[in-house]
């Protein structure tokens, strides 16, 4: 915080570092490709917007009567702004909707900054109940940004809600905004490096983006006592299945073999592995179920064992898991 902050209620100073369970642990970074257009994920992308002089009253003054609003005053030529803004956006997303962020380009809209007496940028001002209540100037570390958001967001225990941040990441991913999801997971790990849901979520995004080494390195950061947690076990199973499928070759060859001999269970098994790697979970499960139905003892019950491994990789609540599990139960207990 700057000593020149005119909005700090206690001189702009605060010293408590926000922690979930530790800081300073190395964590993986992920840079994903540009996401396709998708609806904003509640609690994630809809908490950040740009504003204008005309819209400032609605976007900031009125909105701050419902929840705290941070205003980021910046300009395209400002180097520290380019450093601060991405960190600020990531921290706001990770806060799970406790605050909103409104960005104002002072080159295009100088009057508001002038009225507030802002003489240097970047400058971040927090508004509550229609009034500026706190703020800071200059690029500050991520830990201080998180602390500032915690302060103005009113969290008495000093810990942003991990569960809400994880939910926001899941919503962003479901909406197709993989970069926002990755940013939220990374922000969580910056404060809580042992959060296995965030390790698994970010690792899965990295794996899907083709960064297998990065995903493996991230998995290695998990605490020893949590290495077998479901989110991490699911990611390891997914990676193992993909490696197995990659070594099998062209699916057309297995389809040809099945056309010639529908009882070629090895061809059907290998085809199921490739189908799973290609994202066709239903087809993969159906082929394994077909083997179980035809010959339960084949390869020492290998088809059922593999199907259970797929369930682990997909997740117990995945639609493909639930549908295939019902079919498996019908085969085994009918």
C-alpha cells in the first residue's frame, strides 16, 4: 500500500499475510490457447468489466451499494499497469464473487480519475456504499492484492473462500473458458499450495493443453499424505490411459479386425482404449461391456478391471460413468 493513499481508513497499512496453509511453494503455471467465445461463468468472468465516464455511476457507485467494487485506473502506455492488472483480475476471480473489478482507461476517460485526485497509475480504489473507502497505488505483490481484497470484502477470518473459488473455476471450465479456470486454480495454489482439487483441476487443464510434463510436475507438488486423493488419482488414471492408447496405433485397424471377427476381444479392448483417449466415453464403455457380456473371464476379467479404471479417470459422478455402471450392474447381477 502506498503511504499517499487518500482512501485508506487506517493510513493504508495492513500487515497480515493471507494464507490458507502455506506460501512460497512452487506451483505450475499454465498458459492455454485463446478460449472460444462462451457465456461468462457466474462468480468468475462476470465480476470483471470495463467502464466509461457515462457508465461509472451505474457500474461503480450503484453497484458498490450491493457489494464492494474495485476500480483499476490504468492506461495502455503504463508498464506497471500491465503487470498489476492480470494479477488483480486473477485475485478477483479467486475471491469467488466477494468483490467486483471495474477497469477504467484514463486516456479515454480522464475526468473520474481527476475528480478522485489520482496523480499516478496504476491506482486501485475500493468503493463501498457509493463511496471510496480504501485503495493503493503502484504494482504490489500478489499476496498484498489478496490481502487487500480480503480486507475490503469483509472476510473476518482473513481467508478467501476456497470452495467458492473452486466452484467458480468449475463453472468457467464448463462454460468453455479454460484460461479463466486455469487462472483461478493458479490463484488458489498461490495461497493454498496443498489444495488437491486445485492441483487436480489445473493439472487436468495442462494435460488437455498438451503440457504433460507440466501436469506431472504439478502432481509432484502434492503433499505426500494427499497424493492418493480422488482428484489426483483421477488425473493420474487419465494420463495413464492416454499413454496406453497412444501406443496402440490406428483405430481403423482394430475396427477392420472386428469386422472380420467380432469375437476378437483384444481388438475390441484396444479400440476401447483409443475411443476413450479420443473422448468417446460411451463407445469405449460399450466395447468393454461387450467383452464382459461375451466372456467375463477373458484376460483374467481384464475388461471389467479396465472399465473400473475408466470410471476412476472419468469421475464417479460423470454421466458416462453412471450410465456404464448401470449397464455393468445389469450384466453382473441379472
